[in-house]
C-alpha cells in the first residue's frame, strides 16, 4: 500500500476540511462523504474520504448532528477555514470596484457619516453592519476643526491629546461662507484648546451660541447638540441591517432570535465587547511599524470564540480604522457562522481602508485651503 508523505496527507486533509466548510456555508446542509467523492474533485476513494472525515471529527474540526448524517464544521473547523482565507484570499478587482462604487455613492450623504458606513456594510454583506468610535470624554481637546465641504455642508473634526479623533458632518439649511466657517473654527480652537471634552458643549453654548448672529447660529446649534449627545452617548454603536439576520434564520432558530435580540436590546453588553475589540485592535495597530504598512487588521471571532454566550451561533468580522497610526473606531459585520468569509473579510477590509482614506482627505482639506 502506498504511504503518502506526511505533508501531502496533511495538505489533502486541509483541502477536504476547507471544501466541507465551504460547501456547508453555501448550502446550509451537512456534507456527506458521497457528496465529497462526487463533487469535490479530490481523485481519492470514498473509503479514503470517510477515513479523513472520521479523523477530522475525532480531532474536533467536524461533527455529526445525527449518527447517519453528514458532517458540519465546528468552531475549530471554521477557524482553520478563516485562517486559510486570511492567508490566501485577496479581494477580486471586480468585487473591490463594486464596494468602492457603492461606498462613494452613499458617502455623498454627509450627515450621519458613521450611520451610513454601517448601512453600507450591511447592504454589501447582507448581514448586520456595525460601527463604533472611541470614547474620549475624559480626554482634553487638542484641536476642533470646522471644514467647509460645500455651501451647506460642514465637517467637524475633533482631535484630543491621546491622538483619538471624532468626526461628524452637518447639513445646513442656509448657505455658510467658507471664510465664516474658517473664522469660527479659529475662535473655537483658541477657547477649547486643553478643555475637557466633557465640558465642550457647555462652553460652546454659553460663550458662542448665545452670542452668535444668524449666519453662524445654525452651525453652532448643531455643534452643541452633537457635543452634548457625545457626552450622553460616549460610545454609541451604529447598527444597521439587524433584520437581515432574522431573514436568514432557518426553521428551529427561535432561540437564536431570542438570544441576539436580548443582547442587542441591552446594547451595553454588545458595546462593551466592541470596546474590548477596539482596544485589542489599537494594541495590534501599534505593533505594525513597517513604513507604509496598513495599520488595521481584520479580526474574525467564530461562535464560542466570542465572549458573549448568546453569540454561540454567530460570527463577528471586524477591523479598526486608523488615523495618524491610531485606531479611532471599529467597523464590522455580525452574522451567522455560516457566512461567506472571503467576501465578508474583503468588505470589512475595504470599507476600513476607505474610511481611513476619507478621514485623511478631510483632514487635509483645511490645510490646503
């Protein structure tokens, strides 16, 4: 009997495991040895396939829901599949162009930048999309820039001493001259520099809004509301497309619906988990020191790898987005474990890169004017 070299046997086993996971993700049905023999194209006997499947089951990569049924991947099996994708998957040019076109179309709606970002992620992935930005309430202001993006659009960019940045776009009813915006920005900077972020709304309200004329008043009112809301909701989670998870639920998944509804209604547990992911991403970003290297990393947690028990049947694909080499927010996808991981990883990676580019471009606008 011919004995395969260990590396060849291992490679074949990994390929069969990846095929099983991919087939299950695509069909939602347990995968049998007969299906692998008929459609897998591995050019090995059914007996060999059954032996490999048994070994993968014994080592915890696959399991059977019924003794006579096919196999489905465990969290450990999904992990191997995702790690393989991470090493080998590159976003196809057509897919990347489609994501960029969709993002450019949506980002024209400047008001509610983060909310629109989470909507784009949801639309592209057909799962739930989320965005969370860093909490800066206990920090102090380094700079607050108001940047004119058009006659009725102004971008606010708040920098704090820790290096974190917050951004918001305001749509105005009345036209505001670019020179007026720049002059107001200079006055706000002079007063707010080194003030606590938590005190910024009150300062702007008392010392600017109450004394403002009609031309500046609308913008200042929106800025005060934004700063005050930031104080009330320091780490607001923007979550879009939750209904898509419910639409993809299979029969018998009522418990999953209850579990995820409970967590997302409470929100604190979910936002705490995302804050922890953002901290972890920030640490990993600092370790990426190569010049010109991408500063964000796509992170995938599968089922039981999530530290929320209600997410045992769900996966999270997320990435920080960075500015000036610092992680300032998190974008991601929440969906069933049976998701198209190559596509999800590519979408999150691309959107994260585009958010970084847009924020960088917006920061340069004020310097170039």
